[in-house]
C-alpha cells in the first residue's frame, strides 16, 4: 500500500494534488535518472562470467534540491 501522502496527492482535489497529477510524468522521469547510492560489494566479481552489481544495506537515490538556487534556472521541467 502506498504511503498516505502519495495517496492524498493521487486522489486529492486541492491545488497541490492537481499540480502533482499534471506533472506526474516529469516527476517520474526525474527520479528515474537519479544516481543510486549504497555500499557496493566488490568481492563478488572474481573470475569469468557476467558482471554482477550487488548492493547491501539501505539503498538510496542521490538527488539535489528540487528547487533551484536564487538566480539559477530550473533543472527539472
């Protein structure tokens, strides 16, 4: 089940919900192209075979601020 905040954005009728629904594709695209971070296990690729990328622990998306600094153009449109 999605978090209550996301449910409110998807099914609400207020201005914030309307804005979210109108811009849901750009938001999705923005998060799809963030860098992934975590602790990388480098011991697994020893020898032949296809490379394996294994993350351990909590995995996070690394992304800067959604709001630009004063005077800077928006990066996510």
